[in-house]
C-alpha cells in the first residue's frame, strides 16, 4: 500500500486513503506543483491473481476514458506501471455513491431520481454516439457518484466495451446480476445502447423503492406496489426500460431522456384527461355537422367515397378554425396511420405558426414521441428520410420558437443529431446534413462555454462559434428558410456578436467581417419589409433596434470612437 505523506513520480503526494475494493485501493493525492487534488487508484501486483488479465482490463478502462470528455465522466490523467503496483491518476470526485445514499437514507425523492437519470441519459447518449459506440454495461447505484452540487458522475469503466457492428455476441458476460440486461448473460446477441437503458431502469427502480433488484425477491415489481404515491408515468418508463426484449425498450438514451423530462404527462389521470379532450372535440365536430343540416350517414358516405380516414382527418385539420380542433385532428390522423408524414408535419407547422412553440404544444409532441404505440418509431421504420425531415423540423421548432429560451438549443440538439444520422449518406440531403452539424456544434458551444470561461480554457472557441453562425447564414442564403427563422437566426448573430465582441476580437474576427454581415442582414430586412406580415414587420423592427445597440458595442470593443 502507498504510505500517507509519500511522494511518487516526483509530483504526487499521498494525503489519505478514501476507499478500498477487492482488488484496489483509492487515495486522495495532490500535485504539489499544480496545487490540484487527484484520485490515485492502486492495484498491487502481489495481491491479485492473474494480474496480467486484470491489468488488461484496467488498460481497456483507461484507454476508453482517455478518449472521452464529458462533465459527467472522470478524466484519466496519468498511468504509472511500477514494479510493485499499477497506478491510475484520475479526477478526484468529491461526493458519495448513490448506493450509500440509499442504504443510509432509504428510497429517494422521485424528482431527485429523475434529475439524476436525465444526467445519466446525457452521458449515455454521449457514449453511444462515439465512433465506435461505447456500451457502459454496469450502470448501478454504486457506480454513480453524487457530487455536492447535485450533479452525478459515472465511475468504474471496467466492464465498458466498444460496440462492434459485425459481432454476433459479446466475448464475455459482464455486469451485475439484478441490474444487468438479459443479453449480458450470453446467447442473445451482443450488448448495445439498449443494454444501458435496461441497467438505468433497474437503477432508477432501486433508488425509488429502496429494493435492490440483485437481492430477494429478485424481481422488479411496479414501483407503485412499494409506494402508491409514486408517479404512474415514471412507473411506465421504468417498466419499458426493463423489458426483456431490447426491441420493446426505449431505443436510445435520447428517447428515454425525453420521457423522463415529461414523465408527469404520462401519469394516468393526465392521459385520461387528454383522451377525453380528444373525444369531446370529435363529438363537437359531429354535432356541428348535424346542426348544419348534413346527416352523419351522408358525411361518412362522402368521406368513404372521396378520401381515406387519414386523408379526411388531415384535410379537416387544415380547414379547422380553432387551434384546439387543428391539434385534435392532426393527432387523430397520426393515431390512425403513424407511418405517414403529413399529419406530423402539419402538427409541427401548427405549433409554430404563431411564432411560439409553447409548453402545452411541446407536451403534446412529447406524448406522441414516448407513446407505447410507438408512433415516431413506426414512421422511422417505414420512411427513414421522412422521419429525419420531421426531426429536423422539430429541432428548428425548439431552436427558434421554444418558449423556454434558456433550454432551446440544448433541447434542439438531439433532434438535429438524429436527423444528421440519416442525412449523412444521402447525397440529396447534403445541405440539410451540413445545417444539422452546424446546429450541433453551436449547441455544444453553448453547453461548454460557461465552464470553459470559468476554467480559463475558452480561448479560440469564439472564433469557431462565429464561423459556424456565418456558415449557417450562408446556407440559409443559398436556400432560405421561412422569414421568421431567418430573422431569428439574424437576431442570434447580432446578439452574440454584441455579447462576445471582446472575445471575437481576441480570436481574430475583425470588425470589418462583422460589419459586412450586418450590412447583409440590413439588406435582407429591407427586402422582407416590402411585403411583410405584421409579425415579420414586428421582428424586423426589434432587430433594427438591437443592431443599433450592437453597433455601439462593436465599436467600443474594437476601440473605435462612436
């Protein structure tokens, strides 16, 4: 064992022992030159049978982590192979594992569990979208560390593996019984992203109920069996996560994250109220037709002669006068045939036509996406490019219209990511693919910039960010989107050039470059204004006022007289 107070490798001083497992001991150390704490994981060679096998596992773990960069993952800094021991220097995570929290305090509040699970979905989505994809395979409370700021960190990558597309099965059966998915025990194909979804579902079950699925009765009952006050919507999510057949689970961490973000909308009382509302709209429609002098029989006859039920519903949605009727018709059309794109597109268009994508509208969309009837999945399996187009439109709805400005981009990025995955190899979708990737890069900038500013590692980020914004404008110039999206893209360019003016200058963006962009925006607004609707005119006026403020800020930041 390492002795407290000793220095090794000329820079790491051992301060204390913080944990011990079957094969290793973890110490808190400090790099005295950098005055920074680190965790040192020691595996002694004389205390482990088949050390070379263990070493290979450790090397796999460290090699994986060295490739990764995510706020919910530890970083590997150094690997030291000595005569007596094998040492791994990594981030020191100050906190407590979730299994200790449950053992000391019992079942956790469902809001806390949902918050932790959403963070874990984010890190799983990151792992699953690496090239090649990384499957974690051992999600459980003891492998999740809760920091004191409420964030979680996924630790111990000893069982993680890179997904191999041509493999028919895993070479080893690793994972923790009770939390592990059936396919982790061999004979059912290789593990993939859906394996991690199963493990996360089992983890949520343990945290919410206090019952460890790896202990008697070795079965996951519905969570309301243990506590009737728990959410029935959350219960359904966990049951879907832990289905034996991977096809019956959520198919991605992104999909699971959306369900968790809106789990209250899946509670039985909410669903009953929603279905009742749809039924009432249908009743009112029939009554309106009857009162207009047309019998129900003749209506059905005309409908059968002229259109299918789906086409009839889409047509009725387009002609409906109220927002509620439009939404009800579109949703009923999707329920009638979820493999056709028209009703989905009509619904999204309906949501954004007033310039705002509201909470209630977003909830309706989420309900369709997480429905047990797999509406979105049916479209994806039938027409992948139509599904990609829908994801692109939904991404735009979040980015430019969503009422929660603080989460617009972060919520939009997964939709653009999905769209890009289908556009990538389709030549006719090259422009859409480029746009998706730019949105993803800009979204990642917004996600990382505050942390980078705090850590002092933001140099160079602003120039790349600005170039992405301008590339997005260039693509929009080549193939213009609707006027509101164009104007809101311009607003983003102007707002951010004003906010980051000092940093843009430091990253080499000249005042002349910014001025040229402003001139192009002004010319476009002049052209739009000729036949502008009231809403477009209002946006133009607001943007003109913003540009005056921005111009003053640019001049000041570039040290010119006003």
